[in-house]
C-alpha cells in the first residue's frame, strides 16, 4: 500500500524522494567518514552525504562518529598518544578514551581510520588503517567536485555532535561552522545544505547566524535533549514529547523537519493507542502528522544485515548476512518519508527505483 503522503512529497519537491543519504559516506564498503567512503557514496548514486561534526583543540571541525575516537581510528595503538587517554563526562555520562578536543588538527591528521562496525562489516574493515581522517573543509570540496562530474545538485546533511559540551570548552560549533562555510566558498549556505542536531538550541543558533539551509531536529529513541536538560533539569521535555501531534505542531515554523530512528517507524516501535491522548506517534501515523505540521521527516539508519533488520525481515542466523533488506526498505519508503540514511547508498537508490516502478 502506498503511503498517504506520496503525492504530498511529489508536489513539494523537485528532487527524487526519498532523498538517499549516504550515512557517513558509504561505510558498508569503506571505513566511515573517509574521503573514499564519501566519494564512493556519490558514485553509488547518493543524493547527499551525512558527516558527523566535532571539533579539535585548535578549533578545526573534523568528521568522526563521536568526539571519542578509539573505536574509529588507530589512536589506541599509537604510543605517542597513550597519555591522552582520559575520562570525560559527555552529555551527563562518564566516558573513557581519546577525545578530539585534546588533539590539534595536525596531530589528528596523522591518525588512520578504522571501520566502527568491523566485526560485521569485514569487507569495509579490510580497508582499516589505509585512509587518514579528514576535516570538514575537505568534504565541501568532495561535494563540489562530485556535483560537477555528475551534473546534478548534491547535498550535505551536517550533523553536529555534543554542541553543549563543545560550548563549555570554548569551541562553539555554530561559529566554527560558519567560518568553514565561508572558507569553502559556500557563503551562508543554500539548498545544498541540511543541518541536524539532537540539541535544538544549536539549531536555533545556526538559524540566528543567518546560515541558510534546512534545519532538522534529531529525535532520539529515549531521554531528553542534553542542552535542555542543562537548562531545565528534570523538567526538560523528553524526545517522546516532540513526536506527539502537539509536539510536532510546536516545532512547525521553528525547524524544517524532524529525523527519527528507524525503530519509531518499524519493528519495536509500538503504535499509538487511539484512546491515549498525547502519546508519541509511530509508523505511518508519525509521518502523516509531521507532514500535516508542514515538517519533513527523515529516518536512520537503513542497513541490510540481519543484525540491524527488524525481526520479520531477517533471513537465517548469520548476523553479517543480508536479510530481506528490500522488504524493510520498501515498507519505510511507502510511509512517505522525505529522506533515508543508509550505509549502502546503492541499495537505497535501488529500493527507491523499485518502489516508484511498482506504484
């Protein structure tokens, strides 16, 4: 059954929908956040790529899944950096490891990237230690080159990580990002730019700086935004409160969209009981309510391996083996989402093609 909002999406967008977004590049094939992963994502047909953005001690924005980098680089094996291992409080929880804010960019540039999900992604992990990590400025250049080569508009979905944490260190991500836009020749941003964060305060600040581009609020599966916890303590609104009908309407006009984990759409997400007013929405009902509030809605992360598929779409018992990814992807696309984040962008392109051909 085709989602109720398919026609809505076609009327509101000239680009193919859903937008196929290479999640940190194409980490199903190359270690995430490397030049090779991003270039491959576009070669495989991605419409956009999503970098995770964190800062160095000297204010350079770099691309890593988190500011703690022991799982995505070779830093733990580098004796010259052994003394940098420490414990920090990140978003209210202690974490031990190596953190980007304790390194200069010159030091981080000596590290090599490793695949975060190497136990399952052995083909991607076979490229461990081959590629350096990169800074945000390099990704602007990758997008510009790929856009020229493919003669189409390619986009960046920039995710800002732990903004309140970096604020406390004197490293405001919004200010540093504006400087990177200027240096890359992207000016104040344009239709190529989508910005997302789990902290709404950071999204507000990006807008206040006059940075153009869609702003999308990331909604976690539980808990509350850390910036709001710092401001309001226990009275901070939970993520669940933003995916009610009233919560989505409050976001309308403030942001351009929301992005939710896949579990709010399929699998362990539970459908709202009709007799429970104000309960968080899920599935197609959530998608329809977001569009009714004039918000776009994105979802992460679509992956083909059994380890990540919801139970009805798993095939066999090998966690690394591909299950019925096409079936799960089709179910999500049929709900009418505006964008999907994938580790294998080519599978997203194929799922979108197959869905369009079937309607």
